[in-house]
């Protein structure tokens, strides 16, 4: 039996965080949430996530810090960056540091779910069975 993919959502807007969580739970993902940087780093240190979906602007830090910490603790983990304040510089930095995708708000939720499913499916096919 396949295990449910674990997803960490790091988003400081409670409405957006709850919306992401509800949609991903409906897709049968195991969902964890953090409202900003510090709790996200603690969760990443304690758990191994298949995918981290993080906002770039967080109340107590930024998503780039979450990205770097996630990649350091789980190099095979996937990180999607989301932002309402897109810039070429932040996109280049995120991609250079290992982000899988850079998504600009407002987000087409159907497209986001397809991207997540595709990247997790692709990763699943590349990993040897336990």
C-alpha cells in the first residue's frame, strides 16, 4: 500500500493556508501547516516532507530560508515557492537554490493541484521501491 505524500504548507494568511490545506486533504495528501518561518523550520527538522509549499514573504522570515533549510534537511524534497510579490530576482534566487516551481498569486488552484500531482508522480516513478 502506498503511503500518503506529506505536504507542508507555510503561509502566513490563515484563509489561504486553510484553503490550501482543505484542497490538498481532499486530494488525499497528509497535510501539515505552519503560519510562518520558525514553526516551519521546526516541522522540517522533525518530519520528512515530500513537498513544501511556502510563501516567500512570511511574518518572521522568508520562504527562501524555508527553501534552504528544507533542501539541507531533505535534499530530495520538493519545494514550491508562492508569492503575491513576484520579481525576477526572487524567482532566480529561488530556482538557483533548488525550488521546483515559482507560483504567482492569485493562484489557479486546479493548476497548482495538477503541478503537485505531476511532480509527486514523477518522483514516485524515479524512486526505487523500499
